[in-house]
């Protein structure tokens, strides 16, 4: 029912937008009618004048909005010194699945981004880090969720995607492995599309988007409903997963209006509601402590329900030498994992019903002032307060005096509520030493009040040198302070589980700490030939209290912990070629990320031998993939598009202390699409085309294992998708 409400709300927004346009249309937009039969020349002249006036007003409004965008992106919040990888709207539409590509799969085509199961939240890693990624929409921070499954944002609203990594400027705090910097689509002429995507695995996904402008206001809405029978990665190597149905609904709305010539008010809202069945593995052997040995593991019925809602209000104003943006953001999210109580007791001796809820409110201010031709000052503050409620009701078995489990289930409830605060501020100076050499220095301060109190001053410095017009060299250093995710760092009352099958083997529960690190990055970008650019980047991270997470138990939620020390070192290479309708790209990266000595949430580890080993030896963390590559090409001529992309991975960890790894994997996706004008005018009174797209996911039907279920923080195996065939029908509005 909640999913239907999203689509109904989106459709109402679309219809109301079209009705508003009809009401706001000027008289000159209608065909003149003269009942007297007099000469209509004066009416035509009035129309022409009115039309020109409307066109002129529209152009002036568009110029003002574009000026605000450029000032925000280039002056107020520049990406100075960071390693950047950009995908515009044309690039997104050219992917084999187009706007049907989930945003996490879009990011797999960027350098240094490796594939992982959806359980890892998100199901990708940037430079082998855990989910240490932040999203920003039009420069405004979008707070993360609480370990839900699947992405909460829809690709259809994105006008431009920029992945920032490396030594980030001082305005970027908290999640710093990567910044997914999103710009909303900018539509001025009313229009959009209605689409239907479907195919293999019972996939059915209708969607819409509509945008435009009216007067001094611009708007855009998009919504999607999706259901299929492979919501999460298959737990078996079969074509069809067992118990893997999902239903998902997403909506995004954007309204922006000019208040005069240099002030803009923007409101954004979004909703994502998802339901997942947890995949099963047939043929598992019961433990024998409860319910006998006859239960069929293929009949387990575990489920998860996720929701995410956000609202953002932003006021931007600019002058000749300054720009400021003040924003307020609100986010509610919850995750509810529902176990199969009987079945989980049969196979795990525990069934955990887990609920995580979080309500967050915050304020963000950013300002920039140009002192002179050489110096630009920037400063900002951000404050957020988060209330989390974590409820874990575990059905467990008591232990007899000799340690034998007794088949007498009892419930143990561990509830924790917390209001935490994150406060941060920065100041930085961009100094143009020469026309070819620029130095950006900054200082950031962050204060954390959570389950632990901590703070840090973090200097940032970056140097950009452009010896030639087509060459850019950057080098930077950043001190990072990364707080744990409050809902994933909630302490557990271990005493509640004494003398039960959940009594921890390692009886230690130190609080999760913020990660502190030194980050060094150097890179070069070079335009080799017209249309061909290449780049290379090298980086080193040295961390104290390195954060990591994992699924420790049958509940598909993540829990965080710290390693005392860790490091990450890597190289990245990228190339892109574009000529007329042909585009091709290739990315390659290699990385080693290792850590030692667990210093928080030690009870999560159930093997004392493995625990002793990782406490005394540097070892790969579970997200550490040694080699990652992606490539793709597309060609568009006239109304036809052909597209191919692929990913490659080697070295994702497995086995005792992550000493082993799964086999390398590849996956290629292919699509062909064409625009048609086939609907009669009586059926669809529009000259807008109908787009037909045929897509094959995993073109070669490669069978590959992402997770073996044997590494640190892993519970069950996950396989990549098998070959699937999909068709998209999209009618332009």
C-alpha cells in the first residue's frame, strides 16, 4: 500500500504541474478567434509580440538560474584539488539500462569503485573502504540511512554526477572515502516521459518524470515502482533465486524559484520504501538443538522492510564578489528485519527481530568571498542532531549447566535510544600564486557527541599546477575525522545473553570510535588528442581506529567496529574518448587495504583463533579487492543507440582472517535503443518519440561469486546476476 501511495502522489504532482501550466499560460499562447470574420492581422502581431516577450522572459529566467548554478558549483563549492570523475545526463542515458540503472550500478563505471553485495550498504566500495561515502544534492549534504538494502535515490532525477575522491577540500567532512556530488536535472520547457521497464526475473518497473518552468519557478518530479524476483544477490549459483522477491517505490521532487535577480529558494523531497525477501540456500543442515533435523532451509521466510524520507530547503544568494547558501535538511529512515523464528532457531540457535529508526535534522551554511584577483575565502558550518532507536528482540535457547542448548526458546530484548550531535566548521583560502599555479589551504574542526565524545582539527592543503592548457597536475594532503554511524555503533548489553546460545565467545564490548586518518593524493589529467583525455592518480591513507563493518549473524544489518591501525594504498588510471556520437572509456585500479587489532565491539567475533590472528597480524579487510576495472562504449547515430559496458574484479576477500579470495569475475551488459514516431495523432497528440530499448544484463551469462560467506563479517554467499533480458518502452511527453 505504501508503494502505491508513492506513485499516486507522484502522478498527482505531475497532473497538478500540467494544470498549473495551463492556468499560467498567457493569452498569446491561444489561437485567436474572430467571430466577425474581420482581418486577423492585428491579432497575429499581438501574438508575435507576446511570444517574443515570453521567449525573452524565459531566456532571462534561464540565464539567472544557470548563473546561480555556476556560482554554486564553481565559486561557492568548488572541487579544488580532489580527484574527480564526471558523468553527465547524456552519459547516464547511454548506459545499457539508461535511467533504469540503479545509482550504485552507475558508480561501478567510475575508477576505483568495486562491486559488492547489496548487504554491504551500499553494494559498492570506493577505494576499498566500507560505506564511507556521502551524497550531496546541489551541494547540500544528504545524511546516510541506517543500513537498509538498496539505493534510496533514483537515477532519473540526476542532471550530472561527479564522484570526488582523494584529498578533499575542507568543506567536505564526515564521510570522505568518496563524495557523490549530484546536480538535479535542469528543465525549462515543460516535458518528461512515461516509461515501462520489464523482463527477466519477473521484473516490472513503471516510472515517470516531468519537469519545466512557470514564471520564475522551475520544477522536476520523478517516481518509480519496481518489483522483481531477484531483489538481492542470489545466494546460490542457480538461475532463479529462492525466496528473493522485492517491491520498491521511489519519488523525488524539486522546486526552485528566483526571489529577485540574485536570490534563489529551493525545496527538494524524496521517498524510498522497499520490501525484500532474504534469499535462501537449499540443503543446509540443522544444528540439531531445536526442532529436529527435518526442516527444509529453502522454506525459510526472512524479510526486511526499509524506508527513507528526506526534505531539504535551501536559500542561495550571490553578489559580484560573494555567494552564500543556507540549507535545512530533515531525514527519517528505518530498517526492520523480520526473522523466521522457528527456522532461524533450527539453523542458527537464534532468531533476531531487529528494528533501527533514525530521525535527523540539520543546518548547513556555506559562504565564499573574493578578496581580490588572487585570494578567495570560503567558510561554513554544519550542525545535525540525530535521534536513533535500536531494538533487538532475540529469540534464543537457554544453556544447561554443562553448556548444552535446551529446546525452550525465550525472548531477550536489547533496546537503546540516543540523541547524538555532529558539529563541524571550516575556513579555507584559495590563492592563485600564478596564472598556472594555485594553492588551496584550509582548516576544519569537527565535534562528535554520540556514544563517545571526540573532536579533531583537520588541516587540508592542495596544489594544482597547469603547465599547459591541456595538462593539470594536483597534489594534496587531508586530515580526516570520520564518526561512526550512530545506529550501527549502538552498544549491546552482553549481560542479557549470559547462559544462552547468544552468549559471546569474546566477552568485550568497547565503544566504537571515530576514525582518524592522514590522506595523501597526487594525480595528473592530460588531454592527449582532440576528444581523448587520460588520467592517473596515486594515494596513501594511514588510519588510526580504522572503521569497518560486517553482517555478524543472520539479521541482514551491519554493525561497525574499529581496527587499531590500518592503511590503504592504490593506483588509478582512466581514459575517455568522445567524437561525435561515439564515446568510449576505460578505468583500471589496484589497491591494498590492511588493518590490525580489533579495539571495539570485540564480541562480534566468534572464532578465538581467528580473533587472535587478526589482532597480531596485518590482514586484508573484507572490502579489499586487489584489482578493479570498468569499460564501456556507446555510439549514437540518427535515432539509434548501441551501448556496451563491463566490470572486472579480482581479489575480493574470503576464508580464515580474509587470507583467501574469491575467483575473478567479469560482467558485460549490452543494449540497443531507437526512437520511433509510431503512435497516431488521435491516440497521442504529440510529435514526441517513443523510445524502445532492448537490454541484456550479463551478456555472456558469467557465473561468479561475490561473497563466499566465509570472510570476516560475512554470513551467507552472494552470486552476481545471471543473464537477463529486458525491454524499456519510454514515451516522451
